[in-house]
């Protein structure tokens, strides 16, 4: 499912217009800086938990030394933060069927 299909299903299930449904989806999931409720919360270092669905959050990965597979030389890999999603128990059990 892509964003357009998600908007269409949201509009059909809620009786919203396609434009309003697109506005809702964008308000939640937009990744542009300063937009999207979930992305803004993650930028602030906070988690977003939706009971029964899952948790969005961020983790930090420490700097480390890696190996360039092309030539075998050691390279420095910088520390970074990254986003993660952990499905909730209800979603995990539903998908596992």
C-alpha cells in the first residue's frame, strides 16, 4: 500500500473527503523538518506509543571501526541516531497468524 491508497482507504472508512484524508495522513507522517507529528516527536527525542499498534522511537549507535569490503581497509564509522518501530503485542500476534 502506498500513501495514495492509504488516503483513499481512510477517506472511504471515515467519510472524509480525499483532501481532508490526505491532510490527516500528512499531519501524522510527514517527514519534512517541522512537519509531521511523529517526526517532530522523534526529533525531540521522545517516543510515540500507539497502544495495540506499536512504538516509534530513536536509538543512538556509537562510533565504531568498520572494514571497507572493496579493499579491506579499516574505516571510521561516525556515531548516529536512527528511528525505529517496534510493533505492539496485538499487531505482532495478528500478523503472525
